[in-house]
């Protein structure tokens, strides 16, 4: 377990920086790593993804909390927006979980790829532009609807809501620092709910590791969280130091990596 712990600690640094700087949870880093680790210890293949996702939710929740605290100290979290998006996201995730087995998700995956590609293009195209001076009028029910769509899509494609929340809020006209801070808060809510469901649904299931609580493998949670909670505030601090242009470029680069991995996992491999 010594090597695995060092890997978890190192990855926790990356996850923390990503969470604090970009407002996304880092699940795209956690899940593949855990899948590789769980395969290496001989876990039942049918349980690997459930444990990886459940553990990822727990790590993302803890990391996002650290990030939110750092952003809140600067007054950047828009709690009204977070509340509305959070309600919608929870409803969307619940509905998505119910219909995931009844719907052909190929179309949704293609639409998600198109959305990511457009977001990357738009982020790079507008990287040098100044941020909007005012926020576009957006009715409260629309925030709930947007949150619902994000939660619904997340339940299908296995990507955290932050990947979609930051570009959407930025497009509406919110400052990048507010979009990132609020995205972290919504992601925290979604991750907490996901971790709770993973614990509840995994209780009493045979074949999960002994060091697990339901579908949450807590040695990985501890190892990843030790460093992620330290580096999340560092990432959050960079939001207020780096120019908006650089943040947009970094976000576009990160989304490009996600897009390539997503296409490979869903359409190539």
C-alpha cells in the first residue's frame, strides 16, 4: 500500500489545484486512477466502476469544501445562484439515474462532445476579451432548469457539473472568479449527494474491499484528501492572481484533455 499511498498523495495535489483554480472537482483524474488500482487488487469487475465513482464523489466533496472555504473568504461564492443551480442539479441527477437504462445515451454523449468543443473554441476565441460589465438577465427558474440539465447530463456521461457550470456562468456574464467559486459550491453539493448514495447503495454488498464504507474506499479518500485540501486553497488563490485570459486558456486546455479522454473512452476503446 506504500506506493499506492504516495500516488494518492501526489494526485491529491493535482486534484486540489484543479478544484481551486478551475472550479471542477477533479473526478476525471480520480476515477481512472482508482479503476487501475482496483483492477490491480483483483476486485470484482462488476463493482470496480461503482467503487471508483463512489470514492471519487467523496474526494471531490471534501476537496470542493476546501476550495469553497477559500473562495468564500474573498466573498466570491454567489450563494443565491448556487442554491438554484444546486436544486436543479439534484433533480436532474435523480431523473437521469432513473432513465439512464431506458435511453440511448449515444446521442447525449455526442451532444456533450459538441458542447465541450464549442466551449473550448469560445474560451480561446474570447480569451483576450474583457469580462462583461454586467450580467445578462436570467430568471430564477432558468437557473433551476440549467442546473437540471447539467445534473441530468452528468448522470449519463460521468463528468462533474463544474465542467459545464463555469462556461455557462461565464457566458451569462458573471466574473470568472465568481463562476469558478460558485461552481465549486454546486459541485460540493452534487458530490455530497453522490457519496451519500454510494455509501447507502453499497452497504452489505459482497465483494467490495474490507476498507470500504459502501462503495466508498476510504483509504483512497484519506490519501487523496490529505493533499487536495492543502492545494485547493492554493489553486483558489491563483484565481485572484492570474489574468482572466490565462485562466480561460488553462480551462480550455483542461477541457480539451477531458474531451479527448471522453471520446477515446466512449467512441474508440
